[in-house]
C-alpha cells in the first residue's frame, strides 16, 4: 500500500524546499494536503512527481515546485481573500485555504468543479468555495481580492480579471511565449499593475487566456 504521507514529505524535501520555498505555512500546507486526492484515480501514483499533471479539459495540476514558489512570491496572509483561477480538481485551493481567510476557486468545467468542491469538503477546507464560470471572468461578485492566483499558462490577462484585484493586491501568473514561460507577480497601485519576474516555469495556456490572433492580408 502506497505511503502517501511519506511521498508528501519527500515532495517537500526534494522539490519544494530546495527551490527556496522557506515560509513555514506553505511547507506545512503542502505536507498536509493529500495531493493524491485531487487527481483522477489512475494518476494517484504520479501525484507527487516533479511535473505538471494533465487533468483534462485544458486544466493542469502544476508541479509542486511551481505552486510552492508562486505562493512564496505572493506571501498570502491569514486575513486575505484569494481568487484561485482554474482550480481544476481543487488542490491549489486546498493549499491556499490553509494560508488565507477565504478562497474563491474558479472552474469553468462543471465536472471538475463538482469534484473540487467534493474533495475540498472531504478534507475540511470549509473556507474554500468553488465558483463555476468561464475562467477569464473570475468571480467579481465575491471580490475584490487581495490575491489572485492563475493555475496555468497565460498569453494575455483580461482587464476584467485584473479589475477584481484590490488596490495594493498581488496577482501571479505563468506568462507563456511559445514553449517558454515566466512566472510574474503583479502589484496593483491605483489603476496600474507593475509586473516583476519571479522565476521560470511552464504550463499549457488556459482557455480564455490566449493572445488574440492577428490576421494580415
């Protein structure tokens, strides 16, 4: 029988800590959230691999290193409201729920959203709510948000989503250029967001976040 608790410890010790993720709440969350519960049954044995996992429907469970470093850069606090875009089956929301006051998880696929809510409820993440909507729309009715986390690659971030960030808030996303990606953290000041490079990472571009194609005659 697989010892998933031991795999979580190994994931943290070999993938997360060596990537300069040092904040104790993040380490503690990743040690305690059962990652294997948030993938399809056939993928449970691969849940702790150092790679992105395809969840279907254009969703990806980000590799542990990437999620850990994004959360480290965002520095989520216990009194903050977080929007988790493209939550998939809910793993990222379960981790963030241990860091924040409340998490609104956005998922456009109804089956994934239902599974995410079930899994979040089963582990007692009562401060995480799954909102079914197109990813690029976010969940304005629950905002504005202190932090927005986008779980996948983006080429373009819609202004409507950026508008849901509080003044002084932070947003993190993986900006993809072809096969190459960079995680950037944006800091909102008034109507402007200033972006800072955090680290290199990659993920498939999410539906609704591809750049508009330009056509030339």
